C-alpha cells in the first residue's frame, strides 16, 4: 500500500511521523473519512470544506490548498489501483515542544491512506445491532461541529458496545438525549417521517447525514430534526445509522429489542447507492 | 536528545511512529508528565499508578511493567545527563486498521522523552494570569479521571487564553462551575482555607494537587474541597495552579483583575520545593 505523507507518496511501512507530533501526544488534529467509488472520493468537496472549517477553528494552516489535496487523493487512488475503497485524510498540528501551548509547533502533518472496503456478501447486507452507551457527549460543545482527532470517548464507546456483543454504541448527550453513534449519525422513522437529531446538541454534522436529508427531499419524504430520549427510540418504525465510510446501515436491534425492517430505509439506501455510482 | 521508544533508546530525530498509530489518528492513548529532580522523577510511583489505572480503563496492555518503565526512565535521564528536567511518558494503543473498533490493533506504542526546564530567573518567579475559557468540560465524565491523549479542548482553551494575552485558561464544567485549568488543577484561598475542586466534576485528580493537600496537612492548613462559580473566585484571597511539570504557579490576575499575593501560597510553594529536593 502506498500512502501520502506531507507531499510525498511512499510505502506504508516507510511512512512515519515524529514522536513529538501533537496528533500523537494530544489528539491535536482533524480527520475526514470518505467512500471512493469508481476512483473518485464521494462528496470530497463537502469533506474538504468541513476539514477547512475545522482547520480554521483550530488555527492550523495547511501547506496545501483543498484543490491540491484533491489532486493528491486522485493520485493516491491511482497509485494503489483502489478505485473502490475508503480514503482517510488526517491532519495534525505537527511536532511541537512539550505542553499544551501551540507556540513553536508545526509544520502540520498531512496524511492520506486508503483502506479496502469491508468484505461484503450480497446475501448478508450490512446491518447493525445498537446499544445505549454509558459514555456521554457534552450537549453543547463548540468542538462537536468538527471531526477532531480527540476521539478516545468514541473509541471506548464502540469497544464497550462490542464487548456487549453489539456492533455500535448510541451516545447520549449530557442532557440524556440521543446524540449520535460512536462512528456515525442517528436516523429513525416515526409516523413516516425521517427523523434525525439537530446539530448543536453534541452531534457532528455528518456529510452522509446531509446527503440523506437531500435524498429524502428528492424522494418526497418528510424529514424532522428533533430531540429524542433513548426510551422513545423503542417505538421508532425503523432506525438507521449513516457513516461516510459505510453509507446507510440499518439497525436490526436496539438495546436487545428487535427493530422492524423499514421499507423507507430500503428506499433511502437504494437511492444512496445509486447516487454513489452516479456522482 | 535521546528518547525511549518501544524498548529502544534512540536519537529524537530517528524516533518515529506509524502513520496508522491510533494515538495520532484518534487520540487513543494516555500520558503522564513529571518533574525530574536530581535524576529522579518526582512521585513517579503515583504517576505510574494513574497511568496503570488509565490503561486498565482503556484496556491497553503494555508490554512493560511499571518497574521496567521506572528503569527505562532512569536510564533515559542518565543517557541525556538531564538530571533536572521534565519527563513525559506517552502511551497509545498502537497501529490499527481504519475505524474506531479496537479489534486487531497494537502492539501499544510507548514513548518517553525529556525536556529541559523552562528558563527561570530567580528575580522573576513564575506567575500566571488566568482567564475564564469559553470552552467547557463535561461535569460528569468517566474519562476525566484519566490523562488521555484526547486533549484538543485543552489545547484550544490554552491557545484562546494566550491570544487574549493571558497565560492560562480556567475551564468551567457544563454546570458553569470552575473545574480545572487547561494544564493544571485550580486552588484558591478563602478565609484561610486552602480550597480546590472535588474530583468527579470534570477534574483530573492531579498528582501535584494531591501533594499540595498533603503539604497543607503537614503545615496544619485547613483544606476544603468545594464547588465554586467563577464569579466567586474574584473574592478569593489567593489563587494558584498546580501542574506536575511546573509545580505551584501563583495566579497574579484573574479575568483582568489583580489577585493579591498570598503568604499562604508562598509557604505551600516553599514546602513543595523542599519536598522536590528531599524525596
């Protein structure tokens, strides 16, 4: 596997970062993950736009423009001949002296890697069981708008869910409302409305979340951004999770109770898969 | 400078970690920082004990025992001839496949580095100005007991304080109570009591915080663990911050208002410095 690091393409086994990189020491960075289809990263522009907003917020100045990052991504995909894969762009503030202060740090570290798609079987489509996590995200957090590299809470929530035999963790916010999942955004169906949590309540504004809201509009489905307590999720007529890496993932069980399959979720997933191929 | 990495001692410029290290990508790790005095890391046992509790919580299994880490630290200090310095121990879950799941990751990355002490002038002792940060920590957070590597909030709080011309940021928790500072624990003096915030409200149980509570007992000073709103801090008879790297740092201004110097803070700082040399 060839990876991109700070302007160079090199074998993964030779791609190293400094022991003093603030990404490694302090989670002081950002990342984006996206699906590559037919050699092109899906919704790359939106991902780079969110990354740029995050970089502005963190005051990290990249030595590359979004246009250059796009060119590097295309080159990386071609070099690896992985036209159907998952692309990750990781940026950190780079090496720095000891301590929290950002003074005298940098230049930023910019890394891009590709991963093959998870093995899939058309007879066994991806479906997840979801459990409510004991870990909570802050209900109001300036940082939740950005995909920072400080993700130990999400890591532990996912690990705890997997230990309980589930696939994914539902994170509540500090108000006790459903916020998002360890690795994605939450959607549910209630009275034929496609519902998701409004941003600004501990929710990352996911790119695939936005795509699903577009799709619902195109299909004429009513949408509703609303707050929900986890106990109310039990009466949902369908639940699904959106992630940029995996797309639409239907939830088949929530906290041990089966969730009925929803034809609406199937229609959204079909429209999403068509969009992946079309764009 | 020689550093320690995964069992080896090597020049800093040759010490690299994988581009797929989960510390770099997800802040999935822990660290400890401590003062080295006369060649010995101060309160190393307590730091390693907190690190071990954190590793247990994160389910990261180190290939070294605390005793071996202690031996490596001693060796590192000797190799660098830095008998008065700051030691940082950083641990991550190590390299892993894309995504939040901890499956198939590792072995952990273990790094130790030394930094020289900040330049000090006996005529100008270290003193800080403190400002209240717009960033807030969760009031109840299982993770705040551990010094994880997911510290982007602390980084941004410190940077924002520095932009305002201050030295350090006071972090409130989501209840609006004073919790800790970007890089240390908060103490204040009120009616001759030495006060600090109780743990379990978004507060890291700092090792130097514990040392100060010990010192107060030895000096016969009354202590009080209590919750405080930032506006009440203005009527404090003294404020100081504790960090393992810098010790006792008196606060000379809070939110732009001068804080009176306190003879009690001086006595605690003197006792702390004596303890550093004695242990």
